[in-house]
């Protein structure tokens, strides 16, 4: 199972509890991750890629059966235009084989919810199976709208409904739908679901045209990436959580904006080729490098203070502020005839030679501490 595979992968990395959030590890190096594969997204992408095989195949006999399954969920591949990500949101999906259920769900998970700040018109949003328009259920549950009667009456998109000053034209709906038995109940649910977007609905121009209903979202074939990789990237982009350097902002007393953060990960990880030093830099930036302060949290019998100067021995102290480290950095600064700040050591510098040199020296100081600590423990 996916959970078992994920457990094996992260168990190999951490052995016990995770030290860095998994949603951060799946990010690129410049975002504080290590491009770790996300098993859920990987399997969803593989399944979602079947959509193109099914819909773009016209003459192959094998595709006839999958197409018939899709027609059960509505005409014009309607289920592939929605963005619901749970079988419970569209009960009709249970009428098709489980594999094709997972194909539809995996494909829908690659889509984004409507964002009023994106510049796109809400009028082009699908009304049904859309996580942007939710119906309140008992026990504070919410599900996407789906009124089969309204759907069969030709109401597909927001623009297919007439609005007056951001409010639904009730008479228009009444005249449009064929079965009017649950009209008042459905209308009230519909109005509640669209209420958060009243300002956007004021700008919607009524359009009865549903020609676009024959089009569904397929990723670009001109991309150098395969369809599966494109889908995987979309899923990762939605799930990832780039690393923050808030701890170093406080310690260094500087504002680490997104550009500086990307620069730090680029300088300390991408531009440093030596694997051991790159691993060391990554642990420093993520604030998980072993030091007395951190070790004392795992083993309370250990002191959190520095053996050299008796102060709290955190990562910053260990590789820069300690008296021993300072003597090293002062010597280097004298020979280079330049000042060396803790920011230069932690976040890197643009000069590739100095950038590597500072990383190497910091790594050497850390290894010296590590060897000295082991000797002290042996005594």
C-alpha cells in the first residue's frame, strides 16, 4: 500500500520521528527540499495520465469500454471537468469500476480551486462537483453541489445562470429547469453556496452557450515533460510547503525574504558539489544539525552548554560564536583581508570560491567538535 511504502522511505531517512516536514522535503533544493518523491502524488499522476489515453483515442477498440464508463458520469466527460477529490462527493462514480474511479479522482486532484485574485472569470467555473461551491450538510459537513435536474436542464457553468446585481435570478432558474418539485430547497442551497462570491458574480455576463462543454482540461503536449510528469508536478505544487528560515531570521536579526531564502539554498546546496558538506549545509539551514543544545533534548543527562566557553551551545554558537570558532574565523578574515559575518557563513556569499571555503571551514569546525565530544564521552 501507499502508506506502507511511505513509511519505509521515511523510516530509512529518519529511523524514528521526522525532523523536517514531509511537505517540505518534496520541494526543490532552492525551496528547502530534497526533491523527495511523494508516493500519493506519484500514484495519482500515473492514474490521471490515463485520461489522455482514453479521451484522445478514437479508433482503438480498447478505449470503447472506458468511454462508456465515463458516459455514466455525465455527457461530454463531465466528471473530468470537476475538481471533487472524494468518491462521496459524486455518488454516481460508484457505478464504474474502481480503477476508473481512481483515474477520475487522480485527474481531478491536479486541478486548482477558483481564486478571485487569479484574474480568471468565475463565469467559466463549472457549477457541479466544484469544491469552490459547497453545500452544507448535517454535522458541519460540506460537499460540492450536484443537482441532476439542473444539470440535465442545461445549466453547466456559472455563466449559464442569469444574475442581477450578484444575486440569482430566481425566475430564470424556475423557467429553465424541467423538474420543479424541489425548486425552493435546491434554490436556497444554490444561493448559499454562491454567496461568498457575490462581488465576482456582479461581473458575470449571462451566456447560454455551452460549446465549451466538449472541452476538458488536458495538459500541454508541447512541454518537454511527459504527461505523467506534468501531472505529478501540478500535484506537488499544490501539496508542497517550502521551508522557512524564521529561526535564522531571529538569530541573525535580519529579514530573510523569499529571494534571499532561495539564494541561500542555491549557494549552500546547489553550488557546493561535495556531498558531505552539502548535507552539512542543509542541516544547518534547516536547524537540525546535532549540537549540545539539540542533543540535550534527546538525552537529558547531557549538558546543553559548550565545553569550551560554557555558554548555550546551539548551531549558531557551535560554528561561529564559540571562542574556538571565533579564533578560526578571525584568522581566516585576517588572511583574506575582509570581514566575515555569521550571515556569510550561514546563508552563503556570491563568490563561489569564498562560498565553498566558508562552508568547508564551518564543516571542519563541526567535525572537530564531533570528534572532541566522542573523546570526552570515552573518558
